[in-house]
């Protein structure tokens, strides 16, 4: 365990990474839809434990999972943008930046400003998007 956060101790980076590797190593070569969903949920739980604290309230974890599911559905739309991107240059980065803004805004319905910064970092909260993208924040 690392730092004591408002929601209890956090997983240090090495423990967080070790648990992520173990999670993915346990996956079959071609996971089912249910297995992929369970893995996404476990990844979120680990991220919460690492960034917000192991005692982060269960009901707020559930609320973050609901947000993550909404974001996942929206993320699938980026696959379509990938196909169309050759027709309209710059569409994929704008779509990814829009998704990043949506993610931070939706997580902000569950997390306080301080928790958002702990989860995403100050720069991502202030200006969500792809790193180094000049269209970021538009």
C-alpha cells in the first residue's frame, strides 16, 4: 500500500501493475463478452484502489461502473470513426478528444474535483483529450 488517501490507503504503482498483469494473464486467449466485461470491471476496481483508495465507497464504485459502461458504448462509435477517418481527416482525433471530455465530465457527476484530479491528473481534468493533439480542448 502507498499513500493514505481520503478513502483509505491506495495501492502503490508496482502493486497496481502486478495486479493488472495477473488479471490479464488469467484471461483465456479469446475471452467471451462476459469475461471482457468482468475484466473491465476489475480494471476499474484496481484503478479506484490505486488512485482513490481501497475504502472508496461501494455505492460510488457502482456509480463509476455505470459511467464506465456508458463511456464504453460511446467508445465503440470511435471504431466507426476509424473506418471513416480516411474520408474526413482529423475526425478520429476530434472524436477521441470528445470522448475524453465526456469521460471526465461524466466521472465528475460521481467524483469531487479533488477525486477527479487524483483519478485522471490535473491536466486531464483541466483539458481532457489526446496528449499532444493540437485540437485538444476544442
